[in-house]
């Protein structure tokens, strides 16, 4: 029996509808939500991601400010730009597109952003709040995955979840979000031994390796009727792919996300949601 294909585009659209209504409500209060993006250098993939985020903002009524910076910018110059955006009351969210050129430090850069405008959920302040179950602004991809579970009514209580990712963007924040829902979470990575054994025991496998030359999640690695969330995206044999072959995985899984069209649209949708949350926070503080 074929499992259910998780359509991230449909779920993302439902999030966007809620965001659009929230924008209209904030507008009546004199608040015009605005996202400022910073793109450094000429990375084509990063430029496409930023363009998509601007288009999504326009779709729901969020204003944008686009900052395209030279690839040779110094850390001091970048910090000054972020400081100006932090103090700009018309800007509610700040997003620095990653990865950064080699002369710039990611931790220093993300730490410079005001936690109240940190729509990527990457500042030490917001990461700490997440660990304490107090976070308001959470990394977009992990919160998008949680939205997928909620949309499909997937109860995480007591479920065994295997995460094949330990990054600051996905694995670590998702670990805390899953724990909050009473899941039992095992984090696996490149040094994990007997990975297949962990996956075969899991009710849910969330994979985000992103290199099909090194790793593929096969149907033999998962148990019958498990749930597979594929976070990875890379180019393999002239196609955009995730860590798994969706057509094969869906024959065994009860739910699975395709690549593209699964988790990806959710990441952008949750960025919009975070921007609205940040705008709401600023309006409350300003009262």
C-alpha cells in the first residue's frame, strides 16, 4: 500500500493565509511588517533563495528591504549595517542569507542581530530560549516540520524519532521541538555506527545529509508504516533530490515528503510567520 505524500506547498499556503490575515490586522494598528534581507556576494543559489523570500513576502503583504553587499565586505562593515537595521523601527525582521564568504564569521554575524528581529532563530538568546521551552522565534525549517506534523494530525507523544542531522539550522533546534512534544529523540550523524539499526527502530525518520554520493536513505533502512521527512536538497544526476528516493520510500512509509515540494516551501512560510511574530512583538513593546 502506498503511503501519503506530504504536500509542503499546500501546507505552506495554509500558513500564508494565516499570515496574510495577521498582516491585515497589524495594518489596522498602524504596523506595516517589514523584512530586511542581507545578501553578500554573487552566490546564484543564495540569490535565488532571497528572491523567493521577497516574492513570498509580497504575496502576503509584508514589505521588504533588500541589501546586496560586496563579497569582500569586512566583519566590521557588516556589523555596522546590522546595527543600523536593529535600530530601524520600520524593520521587524532581519535575515542574513547563509553561507557567508570565508572572511566573515557566522556566529559573530548572527549574534549581532537583535533577538527581537531574529526571524531565523539563530541568535544565542533565541537558541537558549528554545532549550528552555520559552522560544518565540524558532528556526524556520524545524518549525516548518512541526507544522507538517500538526497539519496531518501526527501525534508525536511517545514516538521514537531518529534525526540524521545535527546542524544549528535543523537538527539541534528540531531536537528540542520534538522533545517538547514528548517524542523520544535520537540524533545521528556521520560518526554514528549502525545507523540502519537506529532507523529501523524509528517511528519517524528525519534526514538531512544532503549528499547522495555519500548517503541514501533506502526503504530497507526504515520499518513498515514509518514516517519519513526528507530535509535535504542537492543536485544528483542532473536532478534536485533529497536523501531518499521518494517513489520507493512512499511504498513502505505511511507518510513521506518529496524533494522538491516537501519541506522547502515550509521553510519560507515559517519565515513569513516569524516576521509577523516579530512585528507583533515590536508593536507590543512600543505601547
